């Protein structure tokens, strides 16, 4: 997930990266985490990677002001005109 944040930041889509990070933070704060984090956190519950990602999806939607089950990204973000007008120049 964090490599995706780096990719979106590189593309200049910082808001998307910030929403992903906010979802990760909210998910970890609930102490329902994968094995690698569970063994280092007092009172945490170990979940599968897919369960962690499902929880993150919900928290991502909430962090973005959306609803659970709403599309993660607007289709307009991926339209050709949007990409061309927001292309990095450096």
C-alpha cells in the first residue's frame, strides 16, 4: 500500500496518497492488524492480509468523506484528459 502512496505522490496525486495513509493509520489504530504488527502491539488482534485490506478499504472511504462500499477512486481521475492536464513536467 505504501508503495502505491509513493507512486501517487510521484504522479502528483498527493491527495490520493494522503487518503491511503489516513486509512492505514485509522486501521492500525483499531488494533486489527497482520501478524508482523500484531506481535509488536499490546492488545492487538491478528487478522489476515485480506481482512486488513477490507478494513482499510472502509477506513479509506471514511477518511475521504465517502461511504463504505463507495468506489475508492473516481473514474474521472483516470480519464485521459485528467491525466494529460495533471501530468508532471519535471
